[in-house]
């Protein structure tokens, strides 16, 4: 792939129509060409592929960028992409699949039974972070068979022992690549749900460890002038809950993008990283709530990319905000 244009701003086109005012305004400043899809009016980016002019959807550009970033990360960065929470869950799931097979001579790999077991193991893993034993109990798991079993923290650690060792290997490689030793490390930041797993090795002098989960990106909503009103800043510890009142610009306006009239917007993130957003109409008392789970959240690499781009465009955003404020005043 040889693309001659800079596509850093292509993500701004995702979910937009070519006729949108924001697209018409922004495309004047971009070094690449944007045209309208004749079928549905979506914006299309014109680029060069193998010396031929080709059309790309914004989603395609973002996908190519993320794939390239993933390749770079895997080739040069320290770490292991198979040391996440799902890898620990998988070990426990396979353990109980074998137990079910021994007891009932049935294989539950795949299908609804597999998903039920996986969800139960996810919950059990969280329980084992604070308890030494927990139970797995699923009614009618497969062919009407109820499944009940127990697992201890010691067994969980035994199932994942080689993964814990790989975590240390990643840390050691990181120190080697950075050309520093352990004595030069002053603080350690643990990120993600798996950091709650109490299994750890190290100096016995380490007595008290406080693990905090944070939201990786700022949360808010779009207001007048395409300005984002931040309710929950990036790196806020969770659980957290923030509320803020919003009013319409014009009198007698009865609808806005979030469909509230001088209403109340609430962002609530629980300890499992699940986001609940609610909006309430003050006059009628009508309330609506949407729940967004952490499934499908951005990867660490994707978040770092977004944060880096945000820093690159900080000056541009500040200039845009100043112009928006002048219009409002």
C-alpha cells in the first residue's frame, strides 16, 4: 500500500454525510480529496494505490492505520498481547469444560453453553480477587444438565502459573529495552481488571498495594459549536458518577441531539468499567438510560493512538473553541 496523502483527519468523517457543514468546512483544510458517495451521500476519500486512483471509506483508512500500528507494536514494543483478562478466563473455562466432560461425557465447546460458562468464569475470577474460594453454578447448562462446581484461588493460580511468569518476562524485557534496572523504578502503575488478581511475586517488603482502575478516555457530550463538554476527565478513578445540567440555545426549542430540554445528564461508571448514561427531562420527569459494557472497548494501543492525536490537535481544538465561544457571546 502506497498512500500519498495524510489521513490523520479521516476519522472525523466516520458517521458523517458529505453534505454536513462540519465536513464541508474541514475538507477545505485537508491535503487529501473528499468526494460524495453517489449512492448514499457518505464522504469518500480519494487516494492512490499502486499508482492508481482509488476511493476509500473513512472506516477503511482507520482500519489500515490500526492494523499498521498493531504490526509496529508487535514488532518493536515490549509486551505480550496474549496476557489479558480473557487469557486468564480461558484457562478457567477449559478447566470446567474438561470437568463437565468427565462427569457427563458431553463436550460444551462453542454455542450458548460455552458463553454461559465463560460469563460465569469471568464473575468467578473477580470474586477470587477478594476471596479464596468461589462457586460456579449454572442451571440447565447443556441438554438440561445443571452444573455446579467450586474453584479456589490456589487452583486458579495453578491454572495460570505460566501466564503469571510471562508477565514477569514482559516486565524484564521492558527494563532491558529501556536500559534501566529495578532500583531506578520509583512507581508502578497497574492498569486493567487483571491488576486486581492478588497473585504476585517480589520483595517481601512490599506490604500495601492499592490498585485503582481509571477511565482511559475523557467522557462527555457535544455542545454548541462542536465543542465537547467533558463530564469525566481522562484518568479519573472508577467507580465515579458525574452530573451536569444543560440548556438549549434558543427559546421554545424542544429537541436537541441528546433530546433533553434543560435536562440532567448523568455518566456513571461502576467498578467493572460499565458505563451507564441517563438523561432526564426536568419538566415531565421522563428519564432514559443506556448501558455500555466494556466489551469491545478500545485496546491499549488504540487508546494511546487517540491520546497522541489529541495532543497533536490540542492547539487546533483550542483555536476552534475560542471561535465557538466568540459566536456564542
